């Protein structure tokens, strides 16, 4: 049989391990935070892309104008 101090040590190790497991599971189920992180990551990758830097503003303007044209056509 083990002594009480060994049992306490083993219990503390088990608690620490379970605590880490619970935190990892909670992080995986936090959809909002995961989506925000993914959006930030995607935004950063897009900013570093040479094609986005080169065509970013003109492309955004073209999309905005196309959306505006759709709104105007639908209102008529």
C-alpha cells in the first residue's frame, strides 16, 4: 500500500491533468473565439499576400460599385 503523501501527490497530478483537459475542451467548444481567431488569421494572411496589396483597393472599390449597382437595379 502507498502512504498518504504519495496518494496526495498522485491526486494533485491527476487534478492538474484533468484541469488541462477541461480547458482544452472548453477552448474547442468556444465557437465564437475560434471564429474570431480564424478571421484574424485570414486577414493577416491576406494583408501579407502581394496580390492583395497590389489589387486590394481597386478590387474593394469594384465590389462596392457592383453591390451598389445591384441595390439600385432592385429598387427600380
